[in-house]
């Protein structure tokens, strides 16, 4: 019996990473509460709803079909055609399963777990299995470790690993440093000195994984942010965002840069000092579809920084004024609205939110985009009407109603400014 408890406990520890990811997936896909599900089941008896079945490919949404949560939607303003597809991971690889034991160790534990369900006499089976289990565990040198101990071991192996050998180590590190305390320990163990040199690696995958690991450690972690800023990494991240030949590396570096500067005024000052706005504006000179994603990320970052600084400024207007002046100087007032041409509704939403935050300083440049904004307004009104027809089934998320509200606010602000100037 002790053996079975030991095997079960080890299995829980060793499969922790996979279990956590599974739990996250379930939480992310819970589109409706239990109460809503009961109501939907009752409604189906009277009037069965037609649910849109999302795939990875764009498909037309038929009238009356209910869109599930977590899908991309795009509109054709000329035909009114609406299409949707399932949300893919923004950048594949973030949900890879990880484990701290070898495959042989997992098979051993699975074997022990399976044996627990057999109806053999307990004492003979336990006595034999305990001895066998100890021998195999000893040969594999498996033991429970804390996350910090695992990080230390990964860093020790990383120092002497080949480029190909470093990739799985970085994936494990990236997974572990999501935890606040583990990320702080990673810094204390000189993790930056170990992995940052590979931002200059000739391997595209290695550069991407290093940047991704840094971003995960930085995200929402002021201690790590301050350490990375003191390490002097911001200029290097900017250089890679601007010049790396790989769009995936540029995207990961922009992710790390965004995590570094959010809610850290000193980092935001450094961003301005090192020409960060020049780099972000330069992303709009690229013409590929991957560049469009980078441009949207840049717009989102500018919006977030502007809103954050306005909330924080108090009586000190210097920093927010400097950012606003830079936005005008580097042409963002003209660049941001160009992204409204995207058929992706999620992208349109982010651009509208950014334009709302910029309306005070960019109202003149935004005036020329009023026809496009009104076209979107009409399209969203049609979608809101469609949503309202489904409200009797309580299956609408009011998604387009929220978009319509933001867009109406933007148009009201721009048209009011236009009247004031007449």
C-alpha cells in the first residue's frame, strides 16, 4: 500500500506541468456558466440553436448561427459576408507539454500505476514491487525537486550544451519562470548571464526561445523587470525588433520588450531615450502579413503606455507629454488608422481602442478616416441587430455591442473636434 501511495504521489509531482496546462485549457474554453448551460438545454427543447462549428480555416457564418467564444471574426463591408475561424495559438509552441523526468521514468510510473488496479494479493505484490521500484528509481536517479532546484540544474546543463541541446532546456525554463518566485530565483542564479548571449546566436530557434523565456520571466514581475533593465538588455531587444531577419524572433523580442516597460517608469524613460518609438514606427515600413501582427502589437503597446502614464501622471505631465510628442513626431497619428483596413474584427477592436486614446492629439489626422469608421459603424450595427435577435436564447455575448460602443465614442470625439474647428 505504501508503494502505491508513493507511486501516486510521484506521478502527481512528475505530471504537474501537464496537469496545469490541461487545467488552463479547460478554464479557457469554459464559454458559459453552468446556469447558462442549463438554460440553453431547456431552450433547445423548444427551438434548437444552430451553432457555428469553428475550424482552423475561414468559414462563412450563416444567418442565425451562434458563434462560440474564442473565434476570430472578419467582415466584408461590401457584401456583408461574415466569416470566422478557430483561434490558433498566436505563436505555436507556447503550450508544449513538459516533464522533468525521462521517458523511461514515465513508463515506470505508468507501469506502477497500472499494477495498482490488479486484484493480486496485496502483501506479495507490494513486497516485490517495492524492491523492484527502488532499484529502477535508483538507476534513474529520480527524486522530487523544487522548481528552483530544477532551474539551477537546467542552467548548469545549459552552460555546456550544444545549440540543439539548449532548445529543450529553454522550453523547460520558459515554463518554470512563469511563476513569480521562480523567475526571481532565475535572476539570482545569474540566469541572464547564462542565456542572454544566445540572443546573438546564429540559430533562429535559439534566439526566439531566449527572447520568449525572458518575456515570460518579465511579465508582471517588477523585481525581474528592474534586474533586466539594470542588466542593460533594453537596447539589444530594440535592435532585434528592428533588424532580426526572422519575424518570429522580432515578435518574441517585442513581447519581451513590452513586458519590460509596462508599469515600470524607468524602463519607459529608457525606451524613449534609446529610440523606441523610432523602432516601433519602423515596423510599419514592412509589408508582410507577419509585419501586420507586429504593427498591431506596437499599436497596443503605445496605447497601453499612454493610458498608463495618464493614470499615473498626477501633477507631473513631463513623461506623458514626451510620449505624446513622440507619437506625433514619428507619424503614429497617420500609421495607426491604416490598420483599420484589416478584416479581422479583433484587430479592428484594438485599433479603435488605440485611436480613442490618441483622439486628443491626432484628431486632425483621424478626420480623413471618418468614412471608414462610419462603414465599420454600419457593419457593427448590423451585427448588433443580429445579436439582439438571438438574445431570446441568451446565447449572444454582446461582442459587437461593445465594439459599437467604443466606435461610437471615437466618432463622437472626432466629430465634436471637427465642429469646434469650424
